[in-house]
């Protein structure tokens, strides 16, 4: 008979499975975005009126937004694996994973922003070859300024991540939970909050509740050698 695995170990394996699934979705999103933008430019760039070619850079930006969401979910699952709980509730660690960290860890700086800029430049160049369309220089300057603004924002997010605020309060609470309390000293509020996280429905039986149909704890009715209790 195989020994039962610890609930936290099973929970860690389940979180690893979820993270692998999210990472697979991220890779599929990158390939789908590249294929979608390339196909859209190829199809609509050959028409006589490329009025819908502007959708190509929007596809790249939407792909980047979806990857940032997937990256943050992967980071939330990773942070949840460091919390002593068997609940899959990412809100417990939401304060530990800011959006700027997901932005920097995603492929937005090296894939989606250049892809959107390239698609926008192709759109502007294609429309400039059509009669009655003017203002190519103005649009190119606007595109260049947009790219500079995007990378300035990325640089600011990196600066805040590298030299900005200290650790989140939730991290402090988990660290305080791991340290023993001093003799006679009251337990800190953060540690109590983290300790409350351990009280999960799968590990702790329900408390008896008043009412016409109270919840009762399950108790064994047999002794260890199988004789019924009288």
C-alpha cells in the first residue's frame, strides 16, 4: 500500500501543471499573433483599397495585452506555490505580483511593440502609394514618437521594479509566519492573516453551526480492532 502524499505536495504538482498549461498558451499566442499579422498584411496589402490594413498593428497590440495577462497569471500561480495553502485563489497573492512585473517578463518589449510598429509602418507606406492619400511624413513622425513613448514607459516600469518599492506586505506576512514568535510577544497581524490562510475547507472540518440542521463532525463508530462501540 502506497503512502498518501501530503496535500501541499499534491497542490504543488497541480500548480506546476497549471503553470505549464499557461506557458503553452503563451507560446501558442505568440505564434498565432505572428501568423495573423503576417496574413492580414499579405491579404489586405494587395487589394486596390487597403482601408482595413490598419487592423494589423491592432492585432499585434491585442496579442501583447493577452500575453501580459497570461504572464501575470503564471507569476500569480508561482507566488501561490510559496503560500502555505491548498486553495487555488490567486487573490491571496495578487499584491505580490504587480502588473509592471508581468509587463517586463512578457514578450511585449521584444516582440509585440516592434511587430505593431512594423505593421503600422507597412500600413502607412502602403496607403501613401494610393492616390488621394497624404500626410505620410506626419504619420511616420507620430509612429516614431509612439514607439519612443512605449519604450520610455517600459524603462520606467523597469526602474520601479529594480529600484522602486520594497517587498509587498503579503511577503512580509509569510516571512513572519515562518519565524517563531518571541516569548510573551503578541503575534503580528500579518502572521495571523497568513495563518488564517492555512485554514482551508479541504484540511479543516466544518465547525458546528446553530440551527435546525447543524453540521456535525464525522466521528469513528468502531474501535481500532473492529469491534463496534456500544
